[in-house]
């Protein structure tokens, strides 16, 4: 798979995610596309270039970078996307305001989360996802890396794979993460979680492992970055964030979704072994001793006499 090609379907999403690293001439074309997607879908390449103040060759190269062999391929994909697109809530109305009611806050948060997940679904390349799972399966151990909010995602991944008895590790301390990176071998795999792909600590860990021929999987945003260039496989996520300073809400949800994809696919490919491990590691959440003793079944079978905690 190429860096920018593959099975991704959303035209506008790909151009939007590429925008931060685009050149000045490319930026004008991308911004024009994002503002007038329906008009661009009916324009010839010459009309598009004149309106966006970019040369036809610039637009042709831009289309190729993002996976479209010809301008016509890009145009057809855009027409299809425009036909499917349905506006439910405008971007302006979905922003958080000081005057919002609690009901409005809940509606907007859920809507933004759904948007981030839908966009991430369009960015995921199934072939890359499948190869990433195969890499996890063949590895001796997995080391998860992340700082800040991404570190919480790394911890979630660690706990999941721990349940199925896959040797793995994670640490909240960056210096410990550096030690982990230096102890990794080519038989292991490193999973680095960084939305921006620019976090210096994560890039340093990636560089250390790359020098040791350690396979790398990156869960990151859809643009070329130091981390994406070092990774063997990039699983791209999208984040539809609020202008209101709430922290990285959308990116965390998208990252957790990708971790779930890796984990569930891993379990599916190792079903019998993983099911046995899940039963063995199940911890009953009842104070009844007898229920604890039969906890192996309690986690997988519903019983009418099971009491709520």
C-alpha cells in the first residue's frame, strides 16, 4: 500500500487531512475544494485551476499524491461523495458555546464522536489493518508507546492484550519507555500512538526501534510526519475537534476504536486460544464466593439469577 493511496473513500477527508503539510499552491486548491465541493465536481481541471489559482500540473500532482491516478478519477469519487453526503448538523451549530444547555452539550459531544469515528472508518486501509494484526500475531511481544492522552490509549491496548496472554508492556514513564525501546528486537513489535506524529518522545522511541529493525505500527493522523515515515504500517485516525478548548476528545475516541479493531481481529484469528485465556483471566465482579468460583462461566453466559453489583 502506498502512503496516500489505498481503499479510502472520502475525498474531502483525505484533502483536509493532507492540508497541514501541503505547499502554498496546493493549499489554495484544497481550500477551494473544501469550500465548494459540489462546484469542483463539475469543473474541468482547467476551470478548477483558474478558480483556485493553481496550475493544472499542481492539481494533477496533488490528485496523484492522494491516490487518484487521473483528475477524472478524483472528480468521479468527489461526485459520488457529494451524492451520498447528507448534512444533519452544521459545523457552526455543532460548536460548544457558553450558553449551551446540558442537553445541547450531550448532543454535540455524541455527534462529534460519531463524526470522528465515521471519518476514521474511511481512513482505515483494510489491507494495512490485516497486515498489522498478522505482525502482532507473529511477534514475541508487543510494546505500546504513548504520552499524554495517547498514553491512556496505550494502557487500554496493553490491558486488552494482557487478557489474552500476549506478552506485552507499557509504561507511563518516558524514561522507562526509552529503556523498553532499546530492549526491543526484530522479533518484537512496537505500537506507537501519537495523533500528530510529531511528539518528540515518540519519534525518539521510533528511531531507536527502527535502528534495531523492530517492526513499527503507528496509530496517527492522516498526514506525513516523522512518525509515519518511520512506521512500517500506519493506521490513520481522524479527529473532529471543537474550537472550544476541550482537549483532544475526537482523537482519543478514534485511537481507542483502532485499538479495538486490532484487538478483536487478533482474537478472531486466535479464537480458541484467546477464548481460553479470556475465561482463565476473567475476574468475577460479585461478592458471592460461589459465583467467584465459577467465574470462568460467569463472564460468557448470562444467568437469570446473576445479581447486579
